[in-house]
């Protein structure tokens, strides 16, 4: 006999309708793929001594890279969390559609 933790989760997906679940999930997948490709491109390039931010401020490359990678990490984590919530909603929608409402 195995043991574990059982829980019930009631969530809310802001500004995502039932008919948009697949589309939003795929959008998150696409964004994550783009972010990963940007990370790989930054890792593969010959680093300059300095880099300019979007507003023109110059930073040492290592500091700029750290700042950019932290931003990429946060965005990836946000997308993966949303994808997990969408997956949970889709599972409930398949098993108990009466428990998924819009409003």
C-alpha cells in the first residue's frame, strides 16, 4: 500500500476562457521556446566588454548577462506555472465539466 498527499485545488485563470485553454497553453510553449533560444544565442556569442540596455545604459557584460538571465528565468517560471494551472483546468474540464465555469 502506498501513501501520499491528496488535495483539491480550485483555481482561477484570469482572462482565459474555456475555449482558449489550448491556445494559451501553446502560446506559453512558444514563448518558452523563444526565451530558450535567446539564452542559447547569448551563451554562444562572443561576449563584448560592455552591453547597452534598452535605454542605452552601458553595463559590464557579466552584469548585463546576469540581469537578462534573471529576467528570462522569471518569465519561464511564470509561463510554466500558468501552463500547469491550464493543465489542471483542462483535466477538470475533461473529468467534471460542470465544475469549470466562466465568469
